[in-house]
């Protein structure tokens, strides 16, 4: 499902205009992104938790040359699905 298809479904289900749903989704995505970026966590009941995870430094390998390279430590976004979401999907 694309973003446009999702917006159309939500607009149809709520009776709201597509432009209003688009604005709400943009604000929601921006809020989640900014919260996670500042080491926060966003818990959406029934869906899951968005958070930032620390990744340790490691030794990697260049697939082209086979040469080993040092991959520095970094932070990466992580999504943990809720128990309800997992049950629906399985």
C-alpha cells in the first residue's frame, strides 16, 4: 500500500478530506522522527514502539575487494511491533 492509498482509505473511513489526512500524517511522521532522533521513544498502542538503538563498532568486509574495514559505532532507528500487531500479522 502506498502513502496515497493509505490516505485515501483513512479519508474514506473518517469522512475527512484527503488534504487534512495528509497534513495529519505529515505532522505525525515528523513528531515521531524528531522524538526518536532526540533519543526519545514513541509508543503507539496496538502498533508498536519506535526508538533509537546503539549499534556497536565492528569489523566489516568490503564485498568487492574482501578487504576488512572498521565500521564505527552509531545509532539506528528501531521498531518493536506490539504483541497485538504480531498476532494480527501471523
